[in-house]
C-alpha cells in the first residue's frame, strides 16, 4: 500500500531544497553547495535539538545555518563574481569535512546511534514542518510570479543588465534569492535529521542536495512542480525501502541506486527547456 | 616565484585555520601532519602513493574543465575504471601472462572510465542534461555498482566479507622496494602529466580544447563545433580518472572492496583547481594533498575525524584561491 504521508515525509528534505533552489535559479544562482548545506543543517539541528531537548529549536537553528552558508556562497559568487560551480564545490567540501570531523571527534569514529527528540505529529502522520513545506512552495510560487519582487528576481536571472538599468540592485536581488535557497535547504536538512531519520550520520544526505538541483530542471523552474517532482523521487525512495524488505533476492546496492537512476532518467526525458533562466550560472559583472 | 611563495604561505595558513576549526591543538597537529607525511622513508612513500591517484584523476579533471566541461564525475569514473579492471582480471584468472595481464587490466580501466564519462557527455550533448548534475548522479550509481560487483558477480567464493579475488603478485605494478608502497604507477602518473601538458599546450587539438573552454563562440565562429571537442575532452578526462582507479587497484589494493575508493576522484577536483588546471600545478597540488592525506593518518591521536581533515583544507584552499583571484583582478582593474 502506498502511504501518501510517508512519501511526502521522504520527499520533504529534497522538496524543501528544490523549492528554494527554484527561487535561487530563477534569479540566476545555481547553488551546488545545497548538498553541504543540507548536511550542515542536519548536523546543527542534531546538536542543538540534543542540547536543548526541543526539536523546534533544532529546526530553526538548522535553517539559520543554511542562511549563513548561503551568505558565504553569495559573498563569493555574487560579490566576488566567482564561478558558481567552483564555489559550490568548495562549500560542499568544507561542509563534508567539518561535519564529519566534528561528528567523529564528538561521537567516536564508529558513530554512536543518536536519537533525537521527535516532532509532535497530527492525526495521519502530518506535522507542522510538512505543512510549512506546502505553504512555502505556494508562497514562493506566488512571490516569484505574482509580485514585483518576483519580477525583479526573474529579471536578475534572465537579463540582469536590464534590472540594473531600471535602477534596482542585481547584487541585492540575487542575494535575497540565494538566501531563500539556503534557508529552504537548511529547513530540508534539519527536517531530514529530526523528522525523517531521527538521527545523524556524516553520509546521511547522500546526494539529496544534488537531486534537488536536478529536480529544479525537471520541474521547469516552477516551485509547485518542484514539490510534486520531489514527491516522485520520494516515491522511488520509499519504494526502494519496501523492495528491500519484500524482495531480498534483488541486490540491495541496485535498489539504493534506484532513486539516482530515476533522477537521471527524469532529466534525460525532460530534455532542453526554454524555461531555463538565460543568465543562469553566469556571474554578473555589472553593466558594460 | 612570488606566486609559489604566496601559495605555500596561504596553504600553511589554511592548515592552521582547518586545525582550529576542527578543534585540534595547532602546533601538535602540524607536527604530527608533517611527521605522517615526511617523517621517514615510509611516510614519504605514503605521500607519493596517495598523490598518484590524485594526480591522474586531477589531470583528468583539468583537461575537462579546461575545455569548459565541468566534470564532477571523476569519482564514478575512477570506480568504474577499477571495476572494469577487476572484471578483466577475473576473466584472465588462471591463464593470464604477467605483463600482458597488467596491461589489459589497465586498458580496461581506461576504457571503463572513458565509457562512464561518455554517458554523461552524450546525455549533455544529445539531451541537454546538465553535465554537473549527471556526473554527480553517475558517481552515486557507479559507487553502488561497485558494491554490487564485489558482493555479486566478482565476489570471491568462500569469503565472508564481500571482496574480489586477490590479483596474482606478478600482475601487480612493479615496486622498487619491499619496504615501501611506492609502485610503478607513480612513474605512469608523472609521464602522463608531461603528456597531458604537451597535448594541451603543444598540439592543435589541445589548443582547440583550451579555446573551447575560454570562448566557445570563438571556436564556433571558426567553424569548429564545440560539442565534439568537449565530448573528446570528456573521454580523455574519464580515461585518466579510470586509469587512476586501475593504477590504485594494481598498485596498492590488488582486490576491490566496497570501500575501495577513498574519494580520490572527488578530491581530484580541488586538486585540479588549486593546481590552476595546469599539469605542472596539478602535479604540485596533488603532491601537497597526497602528503596531507598521508599526514592525517597521524591526527587520529587527537580523537577521530582525521580523515575528514583533507576535505576541510581543500574547501578552504579553493575558497582562498577564489578570494585571491578576485583581489588580483580588482587590483589590475584599478591600476589600469
């Protein structure tokens, strides 16, 4: 039996990151550092929720960690106009390294199993963060396509020079969009530790940030479609766990590879899109 | 010379910052790192051996990035290369003749790595799939294929832990001394470093690749479609990364386990970046990070997590380099 809430819960970390990344990419910012951001937020949320005993404080501080990493990324990509893929890769390395190192130093190399304070749930298994996910997807969609700010953000991604010519700051607009992307990835990572896994391991994110970036493309840079596509990947993930239990004759490794292969196939069949922001990934060096 | 001095000073500063961030006592940490990397003959040999796959895969990354192809998939290509090598080793088991078997295994790893890269390159050119994303996804799939391989078709019979058959000693890469791990792969990597430098800077094709990376419109305007050039760059890149896997397989391990790859293919990206995407620079930076890799084995004395230290330093090094580039460009503009 397919459990819709379960799928939504598995999908939520990727969905948060994908919805936020949609806003970032619409403004021209590809955030490859999403993977490391999610890991760091998961780590911070783990530490904080264990220290305070409150899952809520953990999730909030985890989201703030996402904001801080986005700020760091923005200083290099927007302020210093460096290549976004290179900066994102460096942020990922830094996050992998620091989270892994500090985790092992505090918990030993084998990593004792941590159990985090759980989030209170409504009837049916939903919780506040899952509702927040749906609300934020709608809100970001509204902000991008129905507000003046959204028009500015999309202009920054399509043709930033015209935004500057109209008297707005490209730097500020791109920073705002990038911060949304970092905040959402932070929420996703924190929720993964507290709401889904209930624990932390240095390799726990295992590509979810990268999958979120892939989903943005597949969803044609639309937040609500991003949420739905993340649910598709979440479905493959829950399917993978189910198959592991029911079909023990299928090698486990091939099942683990399933969501990655599915994401790749999704990209193969989504093809080229005219929705891609024209200035995506290009550092804006001012009007010339 | 000034740049080299600045680089050494910068990397030293980054080591200190990394140790501080990880909460390791700085002076003792530095001393242990240095001892682990250069303390005695064995330590130096460890540094060399660790640098070898980093150099091969780093060269691969450099060729692709020079041509404007962001190949993040070195890890997957390395793993598939080793897997292809192990498959050939199994096929030749029992009747292979030493030098021929070694060469076939290495060739298989080259083909495996190039093939895995070709998948991403083809998807990018024919289907418009973002190469950064596809190579990352292929890394994860490649890693699971390795787990599947060592636990399934390539698994050594009658062994409780999943691993492949040990390759006969005669097939392994030649070692000058029994006391250290230094193997012939070091020479292979250095020769290929020179070859890649010659190719990039002294041949027409290499020039075209560099031009494509610098300005694809320029190449297109001169009636060279950039797509086939970038496809070839990906093939070379994958071949070098695959060979890194094959050399590691025949140089050190002799058999594959699920944890065969120590992220060399992934660590090769910052190696190439810090090396300025230039073969000589990649050689220097691979030696630095190889030594760091060897040195971190000593950090375990201060509690766990030492193996992650390399990532921290690499992340900081790349960010530091970007900051330096930004300041230099800004100074050039203001001095004009």
